[in-house]
C-alpha cells in the first residue's frame, strides 16, 4: 500500500495536525490571513440586514418585556393602554431614553464579528473550543 506523504496515511496527517503546538497554529493562521481580499459586494452583509437582526433580537428581549410589564402596558406620556381587543387594537413601544448609537454598534459588529473572510477559518467544534481556551490562556499570561 502506497503512503500519501512522508507522515503516512491521511488519518495520521490529521492526528499530527491536531498535535501541533500553539505557535504552529499561529503560523497557519497568519498564512490564512494572507489570502485574497473581499472582492464581491455580495460577500458583505448589508447594514440593513444587521439592523433587522438586532431589531428582531430587541423585540424578543427580556429587557424590553420587563419595561413593558413595569409600565403596565401603558404609554407613560398619554396613558394609552395596549389592547388586542378586536376593533380596539393599540400597541405600545419601548423607547431608549439614552438613544441607540447605531453607527457605533454597526462599526463594532463589523470590526469584531462580521470580519473579512480572510480573517476567518473553518474549524470543527473541538478545535474551535481549543482555540478559545488557548486565547484565554494567552490573555492570562
């Protein structure tokens, strides 16, 4: 049986790869970062989609629900009460007293979460967990 490389079978190669020390993973990561830039506009999530996802999260949030419950489902300016009665439907909404700094939120998400594909790597769940453990250990040291 012919071996695929100096290190033996593909299973053995995978085993050796998982045993690599952190500095080897860092080298692999750097090589990955040298990849191609984002070329197509469709590779970038539009701000409107990010805002829509955050708005959906907000509508389902415990904080929003707690504010509505606290205020008795009633507008705090005019006293209108929320109603679902047929023909008398009224809604109340929750307003952020300090405002929402959308530009800062979007910039943060783009800087730390929705980054260019060259700054991302596909991993299995075990290797992903290992990466976070190593990153946390590096922060402690």
